C-alpha cells in the first residue's frame, strides 16, 4: 500500500480551522451553501466529493440524541454520527434554505452540486486572509479543502478515539491511517482527555437518549 505521509506540521490546528470557517461564514457575496458545506467537511471528516453529493434525505436529525449522515463513496455507504450542535446547525440550514427531501444538501444557485471552482476560490481567499505567511508556514496556503477532513481525522485520533472507529467513520482502512498519520501512532506521555473524547463522539448525548 503506497500512502503519502502527512506529518503534523502539514495540518491545521483547531483554532485555524475555526478561524477559516468564521471568515467564510462572514464573507459577503459568497453562495449560501459554501459555509455549511465546508463546516460539514471539517466537522464530519468527509471527502469534499462526498459532501457535494449529499441530499436532505441522507440526514437524520432527531429532537434528542445523535443524528446521522449516510455518506456514499465508490458505491459503498457508511453512517457518520452527528452531535447535537451539528444536528441543530443542519436543521436550521435546511429550513432557512427551503430545502426539500430530495434536494441536494449543499446546492449552488442553480440547484446543482456545490461548484468546485466556487468553493475552492473562497477557500483560497480564506487561507490568504487567515493563515500566517511566515517562512515556515507559507507553503500551506495552497492546501486543498480536503485538509479540513485530514485535520479532523487527526483530531479524533489525538483525543484517543480508536483507529478502527476513526477508519470506519472516514471510510478508510486502519492501516491507511497509520501510514498517512504516523505521528498519531507514536508513543505519547499525555493521558487521554476522556471528557473531551465523550464530547467529540457524542457519547454523552447517547447516554441520555
């Protein structure tokens, strides 16, 4: 298996991801679906192509407990859990955008899948506006939007979620994770933050439901 290694310095921190999304959210003149599209990619570790093809019917948004996305890739479907914050956000987005059951979840102005050139242009503008331009990190300005997915996967691994669970959620092989993000599999002295782990995976909500 040939896999390109992604070292820690090539990823975005949680603070940088948050700042990038906030910039996109506050940007005037951007198609409405661009921000929710990027947010779902970043929070659910989806491939951008997977997010583009989601329909409203692929989303389950209960009043209580975890929601879920049904994601498809190469003919295979998988379910990705949604925390309460994501459920509320997507419910509001669907309502505000007036989307129906069979509609694309992130349509462009012509009701087609979110346009790659459109969101890529906004993404590049966000990188230029938010990321540091010093000599050490300037090369990251050209990273594609899929870096949001990669940063999320590493975050999940970093808080102690099983690689097998992360692989299942991401639609990849566990061995791919180990080869792609070797720094996540090196021995660490830090203890797992179980409270944060519960929040990330929505375990607290599932216990209440």
